[in-house]
């Protein structure tokens, strides 16, 4: 097997960063007012239990020309799901890319080690166009659920 070169590594990580983001970079971009749509690619039931503020619930299995026609194609779309062990965000990002959207997948631990995410809140209706989140409070995604350090 040929040994990988430094250029191969640079190409790999450059490509990876072009299609993935983390919670820190997402929060920074939202705070700066960048045109970003956050999509929760999980089921409506999972979304109802908890979701990121202003996220639109659009399950990956339902993504189509018709279900995405109201979305701004000039925006960066960031997909997410339950994190490790869930690939709904990957499937959603693939569907959206095929539909002509510029898309990134939110990767890793929701807190990204920086305590910059907010408590997830149930919402009966997803907004048609997300507002920009300006502040996030302390929370942490652990073992399949959101915790704030406060008793339930």
C-alpha cells in the first residue's frame, strides 16, 4: 500500500471541513447573522420531544422538491440529528445536496466542549423560516437526551 502524502491529508481535511461544522462554528455563524437554516432531520416525534431553537423539522425521508420549496437556496443549510449512532443528518444532507442546497452536517458533541448550546424546547409547530439565534445557554447532549444540570 502506498503511503499517504501530506497533500493527501490536506485534501482530506479540507474536504471534510467543507461539508461539516461543529456547534462552536454554528453558534458563531448564527451570532454573526449569517444566512443559515438549521434542519432537524429526525422524526416529528423526536423533534417534539426536543430540538434546537428555531430548527425546522424536516425528516430526511420526507425531503423532496415539494417539501423544500419554501427554503432559501442561498442560505447554508445545517442538518443535525441525535449525534453518534444516528445518521439522519447525513441522509438529510445528501438529500438536500441533491436538491441543490449548499449544506453542512452538524458533527460531534452538541456542546463541542464549549457550553454554547441552549436547552432544547418542545414546539408544536416548526417555523417556516428560522430566526437567528443570538444567545445560547448552558446545556449538554448526553446519552440520547438533553440535560441542563437542573432537575427535571
